[in-house]
C-alpha cells in the first residue's frame, strides 16, 4: 500500500517527472511524450472537477496515491461519451504507462493494472481506383519547371514503392538502385531497413527531377527537396497531395499514406501474394497486411465467380 506522504504528492509535479523519464526512453518519440502528457493532464482535470476525494482541500491538485480503479473507469466512461474508442484506448494507454512508472519508481499501487481497453473497430483503408490514381498523378500541374518535376516524382514514388511519407522524405540518392529497380528504405517504422521495388515510370520521374536540379544529387543528399535544397517535411507532402487532388478535380480526402494503401490494394487485386506485399510494405505481422483483403473482397468475389465451375 502507498504511504500518506506518497499519497499527498501533487500529480502535476509527478507528471513532469514521468514526462522526463519517458523522454529518456529510447523508444519514446517526442510526439508520444506530448500525447501521453496531454491525455494525463486531461485525466487530472477530470479528477479535479469530479473526484474531490483525491484532491486536497483547496482542490489545487490531485494526490495520485488516492486514485483508484473506479476513478479510472469513471473517467474512461466519461471519455466514451464524447470521444471515439480509439481516443479512449489511447488515454488508457497513457494512464497505464503513468501508473507502471509509479509502481516501478515509487513502489506505488497500480490501480490501472487490470483495466482493459475498449475494443477498437478496424478501419478499412481509403483506396482510390487505379484510374483515379493515374488521374491524380497525370493531371496538369499548377506549378512549372523543377517544382513540377519534383511533385510528379513524389507522387510516382509514393504509389510505385508503397512508401510511408516519412520514408519518402528520408530517402537519399544512395538509397536508389536504378539498375535493379530497388530502393532501400532506411530505419522505417519498427527501426528496420528494408528493400522495396520501384517501377521504371517512377524512376523516369525521379531522373527528370534530378536533371532539373543536378547539384542536389550527391549520394548522401535527400532525393526530394525544396527548391533551395532543404529536405521536405511530412506536412509539406501532405499539402502537395491535397493540392494535386484539387488540380485533378478529384473529390477525395486521400492522404500520402492513402497512396500506400492504393499500392497494396491494387497489387492484391492483380493477384500478388499477400506475403510478398507484407515484405514490400515492411509490416512485421501478416495480420496488418491482411486488412487489405477486406478492401478487395468485391474483386475476389468477381474472380471466384469467373473462375469456379460451380460458382
């Protein structure tokens, strides 16, 4: 059990210590730390407003040692009234991480240990037909010259190699093997390099971009840059795809990651092996790749009806 002194420790001060400890963990990205602290401060605010038994007399802060499993469950139930299950699940992950840290570092009780996260329904990826992807890539540009060549190369590469947008902006010229038609994706999600095929159409677009800015093609320099030579940001590529959708007259909210979904689904539609697609996407688990089979159910049914003698 926790002691009186520990129970009276203010939560805000502990959250600062927890954030520092989380930030020092090798696997915790800066955005993860910010997200956890934001969710935990929302939990703290809820307790200040709704749970006087865990607050001091002046209701200035929460005593973490007085928080019970019932407090956590009540907060999650309140969250579910106005937020998605995914948001509720994320907030519980933050709470669990905080109380694990208290348990390990302070010897405190862990009221969140046995609480289970709500199940999150699987969202199917948004996918455009191949004809619409071609329309997106080939629509007349609203920019000209080197910028147009770069933008075309970006779209071709995202769709051709199925890259995450963070992987695309991290590409360097040394990562391209034009002779083999392969690209080395450096330390993507899961901190693992992988090799992915890239089509000749995308390579031609990259060559056109390189010809427009020959000084930028040093082996260790980024493939895709702004016109001053600086590496592009993920947000910049997201804006590019939005602009190109408007240029193409497509009523879609497709994101750069959506082109990765299109890559996988169109390969599956054409009969590609699911495990091969898993390797190309860099998924650690086949179950992650299998969600694309749900998108392709209609196509698979059509194949079945055409091919099976008693369909």
